[in-house]
């Protein structure tokens, strides 16, 4: 991996996903839990605000999160990224030039 890329991965993000659990009655359930923490670079891409009814604001802030391929190759679109007080939904995942060096996660910030 190029040294300049390692220097850019200066944030630590948490990856959350559905974890399968079996309870004492042998029933299967899923809960949304932290899977792992990895180093990343977070790059804002675009943003927009839309006024809705009853003075609510819908935000659509899109970010690109760059991670090492080896750290995130099991990440899927149904997972979420948490960084500080922000949550990001993964819209699509890109492996640039199919080099298996980095993954680019294109995300939308979730405002609650």
C-alpha cells in the first residue's frame, strides 16, 4: 500500500451490522451491533437540505469513506458506519481499478 494513503487514513470508524444471536429458547434473532473499528479517510462529496412539512429538515449529505481493502472486504451495503456523533448508510462500495488496495464506501449521513 502506498505510504501517502496510510497517512490519509487518520480517522477511526466503527462498522455496525446485524449480528445473529440465539437465545435460551433456541430462537434466532438479529441485533445491530458494532462489528469492528478500522482506520479511514472521510471525504465530504455533496450536500443538500430540503424543507419538509411541519418545519422538519431532510438532509442528504453524501460522503466518500476510504478504507484499506484488507480491513473492509467483508463490509456490505446493509451495514452502517459510525464516526463520532455521525451515522452513515452505505449506498454502494467501489474497489478502484480492481486493485484490491482500497475500498471507497459512498455513504449518506443519517440525521436523527
